[in-house]
C-alpha cells in the first residue's frame, strides 16, 4: 500500500482481525439462511477461518497476475492497478475536510458529477 514515490504505508488497525470477523459474520449468516431454508434437517455448519485466508483474499488477484502474466504489482497510491479510475482518490475540500471517492463505472462518475453539481 502507499504511493510509488513514498515508503509503504501501514494500516491503522488490524486488517486481518477485521476482515476475518467480516467473513465469519457472512459465514454465520449463510448458516442461518440454510437453517431457515431446510428446517428440521439442518444439523449445523462447521465454520473454519484463519486470519491468513481473509488477508489472502485481498491480494488473490496479484498472485494470479504474477503467476499467469509475470506481472508484478507496484504501489499505486489510491488507484486500483487493474482498473484505474480518473476520479478515485482522496480529495481535500475547500473547508478542510478530506473525502475519499471510489468510482469504477461511467454511471458512477456521472452520478458523482451530478452530486457535485457538475
């Protein structure tokens, strides 16, 4: 993470703990949905998560690109390497507040422009 002309940055929280917790919550929701769907035949689910699994999910595309295309991902700041967007970045507003914008489609850019009055 970080910008190419600066040192790598560190997340301000435990990314592994948070992402694993989110994946665990989705797994529990899936098990509860299955219980509702099949009723008395439901005998539970085994949910097995490791911190590295959720973290690896965040870089799986980099592994595939390297393995299949010998492409080495470099730091790109706020841009996503495989689908950069002209307006996805962080911006300082006129009143001193920082905003993060993430858009990936023509429609989302149009919606952003409408929101900003452009």
